[in-house]
């Protein structure tokens, strides 16, 4: 009898990584002057909040922490409260503009790379404890407490920390073979993938948008859930009967509307940016920002403002500032003013020589007041 050969068992490992978890911690400090009167190194904490399965809070040092170089500054930190935990996270520190009724905030500090937060016990072989991260020089006392400061009004200060928790991959299946029972795999699909498929297949679509002759099928229930403007448009007896909508806006191109729809369904515009050059991406971000403001898609508006803020240069900052002023995008406007105020002399000449500077000077003179005050603080 000849030998019978069977194929070897195949080892298999499956893992998946959940999307980042995001949250915003808001810390309102009333009676700021009384807290400032406390000694250096004394801190106050916000209430705890769960983001990505971990507990976080804001730790504020109104009179500076105990380090000598922190004297004269307010220090703010993001603190990990979960015990024996280790997690990577991105964070941003914002101050709320009190003069605008708390509707606007200014980005003061942004971590450029994920920070490792750890509260593991070093004695047990874990890494050195890093309970939190932040900035010991968030703002000078003189600048924060000046009468022109928009952040401290009626002895009240509001700090926001935007947290993005980077989740680690999760291994759900190690080895398997043909003789073993099939292991149950974790779901590989996410909600955004399902909604992306829904947009692409058009199954159940009940409205068609026409943009410069190009048609886009969509679902009114999804649009209404994501945009107050769409919600108002499709509510009521007349709105519910709409099956075709023609968008007349001259500045709305098919590619821009398609990117808007993609974000509404998936919280992402990455496919719309694929293959575009640097200048084309800037133009697309600008047009998407206009669309986001028009349809009140707040998440897309913030994404566009951040993308344009990160791509500023001497040739474009003036024109971007014009756009920010026209659309009342305070985050982007502050970033442009900060860029111009902090630029070196020869780059400032390039800004003045750019095409957008003349339009800015003629149409939005109030911006120059902000710029003058910012330069004065920096000098």
C-alpha cells in the first residue's frame, strides 16, 4: 500500500483594529483669580470622562507648576486616570472665546505625534509612570488676564481638550487547521464601510441630486441625521415628497458634492483626495469648507479648517484668511493670523506680495486689528 499524503495544517492569525475614539473634555473654571492666588504647583482637576475605554481629565495649574521655567504661565495637562493602563493618544488644548458667547475656540497647543500615557506600576516591571501630558506654558498670565483677552471674562475661564485615543490591534484567532472546528472571527466590517457600500450601491436611495448635469443618489434619512440644513429641507409634507433636487450654486462642482456626500456617510474624504497634487488638495479643501458651512456639516468644517491650517504657506495664507473671514471660520482665521504674526521678515514680504493680500486688505480691514494685537503680544 502506498503512502497517503495529506496537506499540512495552515496556521492562521487574524487581527483587527477599531477606529480611533474621540472626545472633548470641557473644564469651566469660575473664580479664576481665587485659584490663581494659590501657590505654584497647586492644581485643579476637571470631572472625569471616558474616551476609548479610558478615564481622562484636565489638570490645570493656574499659578504654574513647580518648575522654575513655568513661572508666569498657566499650565494645562491631559491626565490619564485609569489604573494600571497604557494607551497612546493625540490631544489638543483649546481656549473658549468668551466674547463670542462660547461659540468659538482657539487652538493653543496640538500634539504632533501620539503620546504614550501610562499608569502602570514601575516596580512591577512596567514603564516609567507617565500620568499625563500637556504644556506648562499654555499662556502667559499677562496675556490671559489683559483686558483685551477674549478668554478670561467675569473671572471665568473655559479650557477644552480634544482627545483621540489610538486603539491597538486585537488578535482574535491564533492557529487553526482543517481538523479543528472553525474559530469565530471578529467582525471585520465597520459602520463607515457599510454606509460607504450603501452610498455606492444606491440601494434604498430616495432622492437624486443634480449638480452641473451629474446625478447623485442619496438617502434622505442619512442626510437629515447628519446635516441640519438637509433635515430642514426634507422635513414636512413638501420636503418628504422631493425626489429630485437641482443644486444651482455656481461654486458647487460635482467632485466637491461627491466628497461632501462621502463625508456625510463615512466621516472621511480620503478617497476624494487620492491622486491630487498639493495645490489641487488645497483648492479642494477650500471648496469643501464652503460646502460644509453651507450645509452645516460641523465635522467636515473642522476637518477642512485643520487641513488648511496645516498647509499654510506665504503664498496662500492671505487668500485662506480671506476665505476664513468670509465664512466666519474662527479656528482657521486664528491659525492664519498666528502664521502671519509668527513668520520671519523675508516670508512676511512674500505674504504682502501675494495675490490674496490686496483682497484681504481691501475687504477685511478688521483682520488687521487681530494681526496687530497678535504681533504685539509676540514681540
